[in-house]
C-alpha cells in the first residue's frame, strides 16, 4: 500500500525535526533538580502550563492535564473531556478481538490513568479547595470528609488512594530511568513515538489512503506537541480540529466491525458533544463564574460599559475609569511625558500608552527587576539606575503573584521583593491605583480610599508609580 511505503519517510522526517529541535529551550525542565531557583522567568511562565511533576510523567500526563485543567485554569485553556473520553474507548472497542493490540492498549490506558490521577487533585466542594494527590493529604481529607455531603469527591478520593498505591513503584521506576534529565527523557519519548507509529500502521492498514494520512498527520503533530509545546493549548489547536475527524473515523471503523456497538457510540458521541458545546457556549456568553457578589452571576453576556460607549452616552475617558477606576490620572501623566520609558509588570494597560511599542519595557515575571535588584540592593541606587535609563514610570499588575505555580514560589518571592522596594520608598510615588484600602478615622468610623499598602478592602488590578529624582 502506498501509505505504508511512505510511513518510513514520515518517521524519518519527524526524527530529523526532533533532533533539530531537541536542544531548544522551550521547556526548562532539566533545571528542576536545582533546589534554590532565584530567577527563572521562562520556568515560571511556560512551565505553569506543563506542570512540575517528574519529568517523564510530566510529558505523558499532558492529555489528562489539559482535559481536566490540572496545571492552568480558566476558559482560555478549556477543551473539555470529549477527546480523552472517546478516543481511548473507541481504540479499546476496535481492538477488543485482537489481543496483540488490545493488551498493549489496555496497559497504556491503565498506565496513563495511574500517573495522571496520581499527579492531579481532588476537589472538595464543601471546603472549596483542591487537595493535591499526595498520600498524606488524601488520607487526611478522607479521614475528615463526609461522603453523604460530597459523594463525588469522596468517591474520587477513594479511587485516588488506589491509584497512588499503584503509582509508588512507577514513581521509583521513573526516577531511576530518567529523573528530571532531558537527555534521558527525550530518547524514551522518541522510541515511544516509533512504537506508536508502528502500532497505528498495523491498525490502519485496511483503511483508505486519505484516512491513513489523516491518522499519521494527527499522530506526528501530536508527538511534536507533546515534546515541545509545554502543554500550551494554542500550539496544538490543529490537533483539536483533527481529533473530531479521528473520532468520526474510529466510529465508522467500529460500525463496520460491530454495527450495534458503533451506532450506540455514534449516538453517545453526538449527544455528548452537542450537550458539551451547548453548556460551554452558555457558560461563556453568560460569564457564569465564582464571584464575590452572587448578584453579579450571569450578568456578563455583554459589557455594559462598551454598550454605553457605542451608544455615545460616555466618552473614552469615562470608559477607562469605569473599567479601571482612577486610571486616567496615571495614564495622562505618562502620556504627557512622551519621551519617558515605562517599566511594566503584567497588566494590559500598555494599550492606552502612546507609542507603547517603543516606550514600554515588559517584565511580566520580574526577571529583569530581580537582576537589577541583585546589582543595586540599595533603594536609592536602584531608582537612580531606572532614571539613568530614562525609565520614569512603573505599572504593576497587583495580581502578578497569583499565576505562580512553581513549588519554590519563585515568582511570589520576586513580587514580594518588588513590594519591599516600593513600600515606604519616598522616591517611588503612587500616581493612581484601583486598590481600595480601609481605616478608621478620628471618629472611629471606617473610611475607604485608594492606596497600595495598608488594610485592603478591594485588592484591585493595577498600580501606577513615578520615580522621583
């Protein structure tokens, strides 16, 4: 068959690309054994999508991680459970009468389930917390949990205890063969890819040529996404599109083998897909999420501020201040000083700064700041260094530390250092912020005001500072 003759070329090209890209620094996973990581911005930004467990299993748990949002949470990384639910089930059903294929697939599925759930979490709805799947934490949760109050979490906790028992020898084996070393992990992934291609080739040899090409393209792209994308969803969007065709193809193969089973799987898939897409659409347009004020739930189907602006009821200044309260005071000061540079830590406020592509210095993970802080530990010397570089303004995302997923909390430590530099520093002047503080006045009444340090009433999103000579 023509495709069979071409598979060797596809594999060869894939391996050439693998070796060409194998030394790139897409993932800084080989640094995991360093105990004191002071400043590693790439690790903090990229690896939060990838995870921090044992390196080999970090790659192999990616399908589960991205389906359940283990490492990073939010609508922007939500792909649903359709793929991880249907593809393994269909493969097992198709191969159920061929033991030489069924046994490897069962072992792979069981292995993936154990390593994935053992590096996941159990969500307690009663406590509104995620319990990491370590033996101590799970045992503590199970000892105090009430199965009648949260039966799903209780069931998942029991299943996780079982998977953790199976994971112990696998964890020791993974540490023995690779640990956190890329030069061991990558060959294992490479030979695993070769074995997968050979298995797929044998499974699809009776399919049409175009169907074989679809599966081979999907498998090859999936391998490169596994190896180099770091778990970032948008690097593999083509996989999500191709996976629907793959599921459809697998259902048709199952229908030819067992019409009744294939028909039921087809109905189940269509029903589940329609339900999931409908729920996802409603969730997205209504902006239903966990918020402090229950009265605001479901009111995000459109932005009333932009609606008012479109009707001409408010001007652009009012729009900015409604979305980011008090922001125009700081933005106006920056835009008046057209030659001054701006140091930006997170936030999207750069959009409102004139000539921002040339004036804004981005430092989202505070890597540059930490380097300067190490060189200039004295506050005055550091302010002088900023001013000597014509950097007169500082914009800070007040929630920068919340994206920190590192075990060592390195980004949080750098953010705390930034706060120490700003707080009680007479040469760093707050211009505007939407953080609201509270205090008692001389009459012992509570009063609220904008500020950066003190008793926080509403945390806010931004703070704009000016460096003083």
